[in-house]
C-alpha cells in the first residue's frame, strides 16, 4: 500500500479533481493558490514525492491555448486518479475512508 502524508494527499486530491485530458498541469504557484495553508516548499516536496511514487508526472515546456509559453508543472497520472478513486491495488481499502482535505470523507 502506498502511504501518503496529509500534504501529499491534499496535493494529489487537488490534481485529481482538476485532471482532464486537455489540461491538468499546475505549477507550484497554481497549486498553492488553490490549497490554503501550504507554502511553496511543502508543495514542491509533495509533488516530487508523488512523482517518485508514480502518482503525479512532471512536464516542462507547457503552452497555453493561445500559444504562449507557460513553463512547467505537475499533473495526476492515471495511477494517481485510480489511487484517489479507490481503484488501485495500492489505494486505501474501503474500510479506511479517505478524508477530503477540505472536510468530509468519500
């Protein structure tokens, strides 16, 4: 079972919620703007840890729809989406509810 600390879980849940086939990459600043209470260092550490676990992926040379350079960022992988949705073999078991970082369990 893959273990996540509370910061990794918050970051991964945000990236999964924002996941789309068209675009789902976020910079550290973009993630920080959507998750209150975390600083850039915490987000950077969580993103890199999640990438090592195969739950997020890093990309550079990203562009906007208008053709402007956008830099680099992280997105949830299919394994990350499956982990949060409880499909992965490494996901928490149904007896262990996943707490949404902003309250409530699912």
